[in-house]
C-alpha cells in the first residue's frame, strides 16, 4: 500500500457517509470522510421516522454522528468538496479536493446524495423544511386535517397529489403557470378525488416559518393552505461516479449490488445516490452495508463481485466467496438446493435408511409413532 494512503475515502457526510465511515472505523480501517456540507435535508426543522430519534433536527442528528465518529482514532473528517477521483496505475485511487490537496486511498465510498430542483416562488426558503416539503412519505403524516397545495405540472403530480390525500384534508394542484402534462384520464382521476388543478403562476408563499397561510397565485389570488409540497425534479449527484465510469441505472442512480459494490472494483456507494427509498434511516443502513462490505474487502473477506478479481489493491489473501446473488439464486443453484432438500427429507423420513419411517425417543428409535420427529433424551434417565 502507498505510504500515507487511506484504506478508504468516504465522500459525503450525510447519514449514508456517516454510516459507512462508522463501520469502516469499527473494522479499524483508516478512513477519510470528506463532506461538502450540503446535506439534502439541511433546511428541515424536524426529520421523522428515525428509530429512537423521532422527530429529530437533522443538524442535531448529524452533529452527534460527527462527534461520535470523531471518537474513533482511525477516522479523519474534512470539510471540503471532492473535485476529482481517478484510478492510478497501481490501482489505488487519487482523490483531489477543492483545496487542491490530493489523497490516495485503496477504496472509495460515494455517499453524495441527490440535489433537488426548487420552484421559483417568493418566500420559498422561508418556509422550506417547516411548511413546504417534497416527500409525502417523510412529511405526509403532519398534513392531517390540513389544506395542502401540490406544486408541479408533470403527469407524476397525479400520484403525488392522490397519495397526499391519504393524510390531508384537501389537496389542490398548482402548475406554476404551465400546462398540466397529465392526460385526460389523470385529470379525470384527480377530479373524481376532489383535487382541483389550477394552471396559474405561484408567486409567493404567505405567512411566517412554521405558520404558512396561503399561496398567492398571479391571476386567481390567495389560495389558503397550511402545507405545500412540490414535485419538480431531483438529480442524483453522480459526477464522481461518472468520472470513475460506474454504471448508472436508467434513472441516473449509481448501480450497486446487495453489498453496495458498484460496477467499478473498489468503489462502493450508499444513501440517496443509489436506487431505493430516500429516508435517513435507509441511507444510514445502506451506509452500514457499504462500510462493512468495503472493510471486509480490505481484509480479503466477503463477496467478490464479478470482474473484481485480481484488480484490487490491499489484499492479504484471495477474496473468499463468489458474488453469488444472495437474494435471487440462479437456476443451477435452485436445482442444487432442491436436491439438498430432497436428501434432508429422505434423512428425516427414514433416519436409519431402513425403508420405513423411524422416530426417536430418548435418543433411541421408538416403536410407536409420536407427533414429534425427534424427542430430546430424558435428562432423568
Ligand atoms: C425537505 C426534506 C425533508 C425530509 N424529511 C425526511 C424525514 O422526515 N425523514 C427521513 O427519513 N428522511 C427525510 N428526508 C430525506 C433525507 O434527507 C435523505 O434521505 C438523506 O439525507 C439521505 O442521506 P445521504 O447521506 O444519502 O445524502 P445527504 O444527506 O444529502 O448527504 C450527502 C452529502 O454529500 C456531500 N457531497 C456531495 N458531493 C460531494 C463531493 N463531491 N465532495 C464532498 N461532499 C460531497 C453533500 O455536500 C452532502 O453533505 C427529507 C429530505 C428533504 C429534502
């Protein structure tokens, strides 16, 4: 290993990156966590649904995570932006920061999150994270008994608005002056559910933080609401993944296997930048999976994704297990399992191989059948 090199650089200091760095540290890997400080929920007053900490202010949660991580001497944390990552000829990674510092690491974990597109409405950031949200799963619960505006114009707004009706007293779609892109069927579906679609400009959110009163529309005036959601777009932050040539999904997320390994040997990914639910707890869990898998790979343990063999630095031994898809066994493996199950059935039905079923009592074959296949020996005997 290159002198002074890190075992792993974790890019991103949200729940995904902290999860990965924690578990790398617990495997005694030397870790550098680099974070640009733009966690997706940095505007939010209260984040919900994290076990044992519900609700919690994201700043408090991440502050605690950062302090707890700092207790591990294996970990260094830097506030910086990673500009560039590249594989070196010795198969290590060169990581360039915006401070122009260059560090070297045997592994990378990308936990870079996603970026949201925001509507251009006056007062937006006054209310964002208190009365304005974008994810019904995260913040739908708090809309009970409230009038909600769903700001957006794509066909997806249909499902978005209907899902909000599962909690809210009423939902109105405002297209911000654009034409609603849904078809007639979607318009009819919204109408049947009592959701009006207003094709008017949203100009200003009225009220104070935590007390949203209305959305002002250019032509139609004030639309009373206590909560607003927007559904415009979000973009996974994949600049580094693309530099490294990681395969992305058709939706633009970093493709990972069950152990958070990307298509590029030595590069793992976790959190919102990978496919799946966008929740703090999920991001932290994905980080834990990436951290453990990455740390085990440094020890030459764990899964061995296709194409990674002999292409990773820092191994003291060959990797041990093939990357057998854990959740979806291939057809050959299913046949093997079937044969194993048949053999086990045979042993249970006919433990002594004498043709008839025999049952065991007190460690001995029993003459009479009982309901139990095997009875434990009598401790008094
Ligand atoms: C309004 C809102 C409300 C939400 N409410 C909830 C809720 O109630 N409950 C819930 O469970 N979830 C909620 N979420 C979702 C939650 O915020 C995300 O799922 C979670 O933050 C994802 O964690 P992450 O680590 O993947 O990404 P992030 O937390 O976004 O962290 C990514 C980090 O990577 C850094 N980074 C990116 N690129 C680089 C680079 N090149 N160099 C250095 N650093 C870089 C960024 O600066 C950022 O700090 C909410 C999100 C929003 C926007």
